[in-house]
């Protein structure tokens, strides 16, 4: 669509020096009433300018109402990892799952595993991971909605039923509205 609320973004890119290829991850979004974050894509390029899609996943394949940002990473073992954030249908909280494959075109949504949840972080949700590998350890930087920012009387239904706890004034966001505190959490995901 071309009206307000349709866009592609939440980008992550990686260069595979062994193959001489660039990979670009992005999310396609619709307005909230028309599907929200509904597709993930990974595209490949040999020149960094012209890309072709090598992988697509839909929100139905994840069993979710919406996707958010993700992080595409080239693992030291030569494979690829995609850390994806999505709204869990079971508890209406944002979680981050990991997909692993030899190439980005082989990611299987059915094999994903949750690597970070709001419960793990003592929060109402986690999303939009950025992952760095430093000295053989994976570090994940995420937006999260810490419980200590939730004032007394604000219910879980208010925060989670609409599935968008992050835009409320009672939690964190990458680009916070006025009078909202932005909070980033750093998590050690796994040693190699």
C-alpha cells in the first residue's frame, strides 16, 4: 500500500566475505488494523546495491499477530543466525526467537527457539535485537519494557491486549514519546 502505515524497515545487514555477498534483512509492515508487521525478508546482493529476495516468512508461519525488528548475523562457524522479535500469541508479550541455517535462504520458521523473553528480562516484553559477536560471545542489545516503569494500577490487559506495549507511555521504546524513558538491555546470549 501507499498510504500511511505501509513501509519496510527494521533493517539488518551482513557481508559474507567468503562468498562475496551482502545479505539484507527487513520487515514489511501494514497499518495496525490491516496486519502490522506481516512479513520478514532476506535479500542477497553481490554489489551491495541490487538485491534479490532469497527468503520470506509470514506472520502465519510464526503463529503471530506481528513482527518487529531482527538481527541477521554471520556466525563464526560459517552459518547464519536470524534473531527475530514477534508478538507471542500465548501471552501477548514480545519475544525474541533464533533461527539458524547454513544460508539465509534456508531459515525454517518451524525450527525457531525463543532465546529471550520478557520474563527472562524481568519486563513486559523484549524486541528489536541488535547482536554483536565479541571475543567469541554473542551480545544482544534490545528494547525492553521494564516492569519498574509500569505505574501502580496499570493492568496487563492495558499493556498487552492490543499487542503494542511499547508505544504506551508506561514502558520503553527506541524513539520514546515525550516523558518516556528509553531503556536498552544488554544480554549475553551464549558463549561459542
